[in-house]
C-alpha cells in the first residue's frame, strides 16, 4: 500500500465513523434525547481523534511499544539512516561517518539491498549496524500480521543474501505507521520496533545548513536522529545535502558533550 492509498483509506474510515456518529446523534435529538446525542458526538469525536493520533503519530504507544529515545540523563545520541543504500549517497554518508569516527544504524530496504549488495556490505564492514526497514517501503498502517512479516522477513533474507552477517533485530516501519496486528507479528518474531525522537525532513532537500540547524534543535541526550541515505522505488532523488550536513551535525553534538552510539547500544544503556 502506498502512502496516498493509506491516507485515503484512513480518511474514508474516519469519515464513515463520523457520519455514523452524527446520524446516531441526530436520531437521539429527533426522539427527544438531545443530551444523549451530544454525548454520542463528543465521545465519537474524542475516539476519532485518538484513532488518528494513534495511527499517524509514529511513537504513540496505543498500537504497541516503539523505542524512540534513550536515557535522557546521559550523554548519548544515535544517528539513524533510512531507505538506503543508494549510491553515491550512502558512500558519501559512510565517508563522513568514517572521517569522524562515528557509528550509526542504517534501516535498509530489502529491494535496495538486492540492487546494491556491495553498499550494504560496506555499511556492516565499517562497524555500523544494518537494521530492517521492510522490503519495498510498503505502508503498514492497515497491514495484517502476515503481510507485515512478509515485508520484514523478505528484507531480512535480502540482507543476508547481500552478505550481511549479523543484521540487527530492529525494525522501523516506513513513515513510522504500523498496525496493531503488524506490531504484534513483528515483535513476536524477535524484532524491536524503533521510531525516532524527531525528524528533520532532510528528504525535502532544504539545504545542508538547514538540515544542520533543524538537527541542532533536537540534539539532546537520548535523541534518536532520523536522516536518509536513500529512497524506495525507481525514482531518482538526491541525498547529497544530508551527507554534506553530517560533519557539522557531528561537530555540534560533540561541542555539547554528546557521544554517538548505535540504537542497540542505546537500548542496553536505557
């Protein structure tokens, strides 16, 4: 399911619920029970709002636990990269991380691991952790457990076929949207679901300086930073600004006394 399809389905679902609630409230008013009608509407609006929040907000715990920050009393932060690998940008990111001596966590798409196995092998060979982002960036907002597992296990197989020896049992859902059945199926398989503290929208290509400033706003102990070194599908996109921003991001973090670690290391310290 694409992002647009998922949002259309969500809009149809919530619109249908609201129409049903409005009809029930109108029925109560016609039969001399306006207070009950108001209660139905107010309760319905609250339920609709909760549903939207639970589905659309990536770290909302109603649909299952999502790890999105570490110890806020320490001095550790985690850099994460989604949607890769994609030459030349993954290589540029790795060059910047290597020059600074920083280890990160890469949430890799299975389809990209198949396209660029040498890039995935390089990520692991240089000491970073290779984690799971599903096979093809399919949106899992309404996914069944079986459909979600197909995404996760397909990506895991692609990582191993690409030569990754020790993929991390971490999964990040595309856009952070994950249904309750999907969450249950994935965690029962031994994976932990990972979100992020706050995104900086580097995919919009706002310029390297803007990416740095946005990241600086959320640099704090325990933060999990979300950046991108690739994309899904066959389109051609540009992630050079993200790579160019990394030296300044790393320098700013270190000036604040922060140390970069992987997500798994952050989990162990929590």
